């Protein structure tokens, strides 16, 4: 049987970290967007333009990853409430604790994790 309370603490700590990161990422996007407005909009020929475009793309991707991670964590916490945490959504097998330690938000056993986050 999976120690749900231990994993609830791990998930809540990770959730708190991600929530704390979101404002910083939003701030980065705002700052990069402001820098882009103040620069030459021709990214191809402006030496700073490609850097600004890359930074904006990177910050946006990190923000999206954090949001997706939060959704996965919230889904795992929901499975805890439903009593299905630690059970593979595909085959119904118990997910080994080692896998849950590595990815406490996963809804899949190792066999069914291929191609999934």
C-alpha cells in the first residue's frame, strides 16, 4: 500500500514551489516584452533582437511547463481524495513507490508511461 500522506506532503511542497515560481516567470516575460518594445523589431538584423526573442520564448515555455506541472500535481491530489492515487489509470496496477518517489504526480505505471509525462 502506498504511503499517501508522505506523497501528499511531497506534492504539496512541489505545488508551493511552482506557485512561488509563477510570478517570477510572469515578471520575466513582462521585462523581456518591455525590452523588445524598446528595441528594433527587426529580430533578424538586430543583434539583440534574436536574444530577446529567445528569452521571451524560453520564459514563456517555462511558464507553460510550470502551469502544466501544477495541473498534474492538482490531478494527483485529486486522485488522493478519490482514493485512486498510486493506481495506474490504464491497467489498474499499483504504481511502485520508487516510481512515485521519482514522479509523485504520475497516474501511470512504468509499463504505461511510455510517451506520457
